[in-house]
C-alpha cells in the first residue's frame, strides 16, 4: 500500500491531538476536539483549516486564457485581474472530472483543484498547453490555509495584515484575491471558502506556513481562532449545500444535473464536452440535485435510495446532522418531476423506510439562518 501524503503541518496536527484520517491519498486532521464544537466555532467565531492538500497550478503567458478556455465550459474573457470563478473540468461525455476555482492573478491564472484529482488535473492542464502558454504545479512550494468565520477579518487586522497597496484585507471583494503581507509573511489572500461563512483562503510559501499557522492560532482574544478538521469542513459545506467531488458530483454528473448551469457558456467557443452539453441541454437532465430533510433524527447516507410510490426515483449523495438546524439534512438526486421544493419522498436506508421532503438549498444562509443558543 502506498504511503499517505502529508502536508508540512502534519506533525503540528498530531501534536495538537488531531485524529488523522486518509482523504484523497493524504493524511489529514479529521477532528481536534469535536466536530460539533469545531463547526459552531466557524459559525460563531473563526476556524483555521489546513487545506494544503489541494492542488495549485499556475498558467501564464499570452495564450494562457486560450489554453484554459478549451478545458472548461466557463467564459474567462471577462474575468478581471484579481477576480475568481468557480468552474469544472469535463470529459467528452459532459461529465464532471473535477470542480475548481480559477483566480486571475499576476497577469495569469491560479487554479486550485481537489487533492484526489491533482495528478489527473495536472495532466489535463499540461496536455492542454498551446504555444504561448506555460504551466507550473506549485503545490509543493506553497501551502494553503483557510481562515473562516465572522471574526476572520478582525483576526487578520490584529496581525497587521495589509494588501500591497496598503488596503485592509476586507477590501478584497468576494470571489477575488490580492497579494499582501500577514504577520510579516508574504501571502495571497483569496476571499473564497467552503463553509458558507465569510473568510479567506491564504496561500503562502511552504517554508512560511508553520509561522503563519502558529500566529493565526495565537490571535487575541484567546479562543477567537481554533483549529478545525475535515469533519467540520464537511458538515459546514453540507449546510451551505456545496457539492463534494466524488460524492455529489463525478464523471457521471453533468453540470445541468448538479444545478451548475450558470457556469456553462455554450456560446463561448469550443471546449472539452461541449457537444455533449449541447445535447444534454436539449433533452433535459435525467436527474436534478436537491436538498432533503428527513423526518425524525435518522441520518441519511451516501448510497441510500429515494422512492416514490414504490418506484426508485433517486439517490442520496451526502447526509449528516446539521448543528445549526439541529436536525438531519441531505443532498441527493431525483428525477426532475419530483425535484420541486415540498415534494414528499421515501428513503430506503439500511433496511428501513424513512420519510423525507425536498427542501430549498442552501440549508444555511449566513446572516439569515439563526444560530442555536450557545450552551
């Protein structure tokens, strides 16, 4: 068996008492204290995640846009310097090979991709290069931390974080990035995340990540920042109804099925999977991604089946307990006639038949959904 990969902070996670788990071929912290506590830390204050396992590529040169445009269904022509866009890589059948964020940065592009797909994604990027475009896998030279929660910018200001033009970090717009300095360390500050909260993802040189991590955790007041693991990251993203590659989206899923039609621009020119998406748009999706709320306290799990009138009509892709809503929630796919909010369904789960209702996504909206009383 191949050894699991580890980020430069691996020993720090172990020293902090994290329970480690394998994820995408990497040894990563699952939980430090308790998933529920870490989840609510992010919702109420601020959580710090090591997400250095994710792949990071740069594409530069006068033909960088042309090279990337041939690989994705999203139009990059209007992406201004500093801005970012969520998109996907597709196969020839229009299925999703990975979802990623592309940042327009330093007159080129920074791609952040899923850890388990890094090797395949790099092959796509490298194989798609044209004359006038170059690419570099900078994953090993850099690290990525996610500082998420309502106190994120207060913490950054306390570390005397400033952009290169002297502006405060909160001046970075949502889905944008800027260069700056945090606690004396050169960083790229990206106002993106995977939790449903405001916050940033911070890229720095691998040699600086230990100092940056330690400084962020030591931020005053004490307890404003706590380390969080993949367990809380998963429940946070599920409350925000953000898809997880390999569960909610994969090579059999088209963007239209996953409700990602907004990132598909069929009129932008040729790209891998375009013909398949044109046909898929004409015939309509076979299934649609929906939010589900089961009755009672039973958790729905990936692979559970959705039934209606005794017929198989869909499947569960992600499910867990929502710490904010204090009840189980799930994502899944159903046939389009049953995808309307309010539709009652049944779930076959571990030999039991449960009732569930299609509900609106996301389950949690920052500043709108009330948090439960703090115990």
